[in-house]
C-alpha cells in the first residue's frame, strides 16, 4: 500500500490526477483502478467514493471466492489421491481393474479436479457399480467417498 500526502486542497480533479499518475509510473504495484480509486478518495466526491468502496468490497469478495475455489480443488485432488492410493494398496493394478474403475469415476474425477464438489457428489450418486468392480468400488466405498465430500460441504451425511 502506498501513501500520498497532499498539503493543500485540490479541487481540480485533473491536477490531482496529474500528481497521482507519476506514482503509477513509479510503482508498478498501483493499477489503473488503484489510481482511479485514489482520485475518488482524495476528491471526496460521494458518487466516486461510493464506487471506490464498492470496488474494494468486490475485490475482497473475489479474493474470498478464489480462496474457496482453491480449497475445493485441493480437497478434491486430495480425495482422488486418497482413493487411488487405497485401491493400489488393495491390488487394483495386479487385478487389472485400473481402467474399469477410472472410467467409471471419470465424471466424479473431473468435477473433483475442478472444485465442483456439489457436482462431484451428484456424479458419484449416479455411478453404476457392478460385481466386477469389487473390492475397489463398492456401495460402501462410494458412500464413504460421498460422505467425505458432503462433510466438506456441510451437507447431511448419507
């Protein structure tokens, strides 16, 4: 964050803009919207100040959403790693069932990797489990899998 001290009142927005723009050139960290926001703040024009406050609030909201999505993606990827690791330990590779299970869960994996956890839960609910998938994919394992997603989302468990 940069500070600018102006000793006298400046009523002319172009003059103020002329004083702030060099900061923009000097400090690459200031974006054009930062400069516009400073102009709005220093001139205290209610409509510009209100717009600036809304812009700051929108950016804070965008940052919060970004952190939420990153968390959901990380959770989804960790869940995939955990499930795949368990299957490897149970001998999925030696049983020749890797492709069968991966193909069956491709939609679930897609949604988990994109952080779309509600869609991942829905896709998992639609998985058709057959006898040949056991023990790598069973009704009990899919329920446990879905409950991990649902717990993360704060939904009731199955």
